[in-house]
């Protein structure tokens, strides 16, 4: 199944009873495997999770750690970019040149790189002098 098909299908499983804004995400790992996630809301809004975070968690749970492509889909008037937190999460597992396609259910799309979505990202390289020990 393609990324658009995977993201479209998983979007239907989103738990969005409060916002009614369903989002689906599909990521391709370096292994070639495709992982999907959907947004899961909670009545205590900060406790919900985004579709991108769900897809990343599924990827890591299966032992993959590198993203090579991302697709996010929502029912909106224009393609919806990942939130700031998800941009950072994507950058943790994807190089700056990885393509992120944002799509709408009516066929619009916009593709940007991770670097374009999050220029000047905070990376592990910023912690080089600490040896990873904050």
C-alpha cells in the first residue's frame, strides 16, 4: 500500500470526538516498511497524541529508527503541516532532506523537506560536548 493509501485508511481510525479533526500519517522507514498513526484525542487536550507521533512510535516499536519519507493527510481547506512538536519528533528520526508531503482528502498536496519545516532544528549534535549527559 502507498503512503497516501495508508495515511488515508488510518485517518478513519482517529479518535477525535472533541475537535472532529481527523489526521492520518504514514512514514516509510529506511528498511522500506511503512508505519501508520492517527491522532488520538483526550478530553484533557494536552494528553492527546498526534498522528505523526503515533506513526513514529509504531516504527520504533518494530525496531526501525530512520525515516525516509512522510505523508500526513487531513480534511482541511489546505494541506496541514505537522505541529511544532511533531516537526522536532520527525527531525529526531529523519535527515533534513527527507520529504514530508502534506495532503488533503480532496487531493491537494504540498511537499517540503524536514529542514524546510524546521530550520535550525535542535539535534544531538548540539549536545556533543556533554557526551549525551545533559
